[in-house]
C-alpha cells in the first residue's frame, strides 16, 4: 500500500520554491522528521522505553538543525522544536511518563492531517502575535483552516516564517 500526502492549500512545488526543501519521495524533510518522531514515541508507548530516548535525541538534533538553518532561536520552527523537546523532557520524569501519550497522538495527527496543535498554540504566545489575545483570536487559531491567501500573510493563522510542521498551514 502506498501512502500519499496531499497539501490541501498549497502545492509541493510552491513549498519547494518558498522554502527550498530537500525532499525524499516528494515529502518535505520536516514531514519525515515528524514521522520518525511519531514512530519512536509509539515504540516507547508500546513498552520499549528506548523509543522515548531516541525521540528526545531526534528532537534535539532537530533543534540544532533548525537553529542552524534559521539562524535565530526566535524563528518559529526553532521555537516549535524547543517546546516539543520540553514536553518530551517533562514526560521523561518517572511519575509523568504517561504524558508521552500526548505528543505521540499529537505527532501522528501532524503526520496524518497536517494539523499541529502545538504550533497553533505557540502562535498565541505574546512574542509571536501583534494583536491582543481575545476569545475570537483563540477560536480562529485553533479552528480556522488557513487559505492560500492568509497562510503566509498571518491574517488568520499567524505563522509567517514557519516551516515548522509538515503541512500547508505552517510549513
């Protein structure tokens, strides 16, 4: 069975032009990072704790890779990986191991649908937004699907320099 991934709002060619992606099998590299992370977390959740350690190591590599590529810790892709790494490190504390289920499910959601709850939540942080935090802004951030027009302008979903996930909303 061949699994294909389509970009509902933007073509792969547009992504290649905008972000100069290195690709494997027509998928942006960031998608492969998330697939590997989801797989490793699943291995960990299934009882092989080495999966968690490898997911933390892979995410640490991603932080370094995106920091080197973007040149700033303020760049959204770097912020996203740091937040993801922080979640994994908190979950590594023995009584909190059950928290690994959250990034495992969330990462599979990113791989399968492109929807990244963590990325959308990060856009609401004060350093990532220019408008005041309102109930309407929070609602739009988590529920409104970005359009090609709004995607990079930051009107609805305010990620302008993203490349963070693997989807058409913020990559």
